[in-house]
C-alpha cells in the first residue's frame, strides 16, 4: 500500500501506557509515515509494537531509537530487506557489511522507472514509485531514486531528441504526484505547526527540487507555502504581512541573476523578520556571498537541511 494517506491510529486510554507512544507521535518524531512503519513491521518484522485492546499500536522510546538506527542504514543505501540482519551485528561491523550492499536496490528501481518512462506508461511508473514509497522514508526516496532519475533523464535529453518528451512526461508526473501529496499533508497538519515559505530564486525555472524538499518538509510535520519558480524576492516581505511564516527557504541551481546577492537577497534579509535559508547547488557555489547577504546556506541533503532549520527556529523561540 502506498504512503498516499498519512493514516493515524487514534489515541486510546490503556492501563499503564503512560510511557508508550501512538503511531502518529512516532511518525512526527522520526519523519516516517505510519504506512511505512506498518510495512516494516508486517513485511520485515523490524519493529514489534505493543497493541491496545482495540489493536492500535503503541511504541516505546527504545522502538524510536531502533527506527533511527534503521534510518541510518537506509541513508547508506541499504535495502530495507537487508536491514534486520545488520541490526543484529555490532555497530562496528554493520558499516563494513553494509558497504558491500549499497546501490543495487536503487539501481533496480531506477531501471524499472526508466523503462516505464520510455514507454510513457504512467500506470507502471506510479506502481513502482508507490512500492518504493511504502518502504522508504521520503527523503531517502528523493535522494536515492528521484533525483538520480532526473539527472539520468536530463543527460539523455542531451544525447537524443526523443528524450525531451520523456523528460516532460516524467516532470509532469512528478509535479502531479508530489503536488497532491503536499496538498494532502498540508491539509492534515495542525495550524499550530510552523509554516515555511518556499520559493525558487529569480531566474530559477526548475521547481522539482523545491517540490521534493517541500514534500520532505510536510512529511516532518511542517506546513508549507509554495510560491514556485522564478520568484521576485521583493515580493516576499509582502507575503509575510499576510501569512505568519517561521522562515523563508529559497532554492536555486541556475546561474545567479545580476545583483542577486548584494542587492535583492540582502534587501530581503533586512526587510524580513524571519530567517532566510538558501538551498540547492547555488548555496554550495556561492556560500560566502549568500552569508555576506545575511542568509543561511543549507546542505544538499533535504533531511540535514530541515534539521538545520529546526535547530535555528528552536533557538530563536
């Protein structure tokens, strides 16, 4: 079953269950969708939560720590099917064994999705994507499957003209898929959760990276306000007057427009009473100029970027 619905098992009063956590709480703590947690339990016996009399799952703090160990292995590229044997090994041996296994599962997913894209078969493409989505956290899925696929299809565009249609087909599929999930999760989020304003820098017309980051963001419990590609920075303070945002996150990979850093970006930082973060390739290439303008550079990892944002927002409360 795909992670299309962020299903929630209701809290329930049970005797001596003060130290136990319902599945939605565990999902918020770890960023792992409840559907994925159930799949790990049902298909791979990774976690065995207790059950209330009505069958609702309850997790301990030890379960949460175990989930974090699983995430560490998945971040290395380990397939979910091979995680359990690694967990039974001493930590020092886990990494050595894990390195022998990285990559194959993602190459298989990539090849299957490429075949579906070449045939313009949206049904098969969606089935493969949903299968991966049911087993892996969204940030791992983005880093290991979606972003590499975008790079591969982009390279094909340069090599043969027919690949242009393939790239357009896949991009439209992603926008529809990611957009619907973002909308769904945004609607389910509490109004008390922090709202992040997301936009592409001026001159940046490719918004898939921004949408992938947005999907990771809402999966971690934030709400997002997405302004899309090629956004004039002088418009953002006006948006802040209408919407109470905790931060602004900008994305870019294209060559910066003239006067971006010491002009538009510097003015935005001065005219905003919230932190301004920059992600994407532009952050790595122009870190000094971005920081001189008063903005904060994020790394290329979506999850690491979110952790940096969370830490800063907690420190300014």
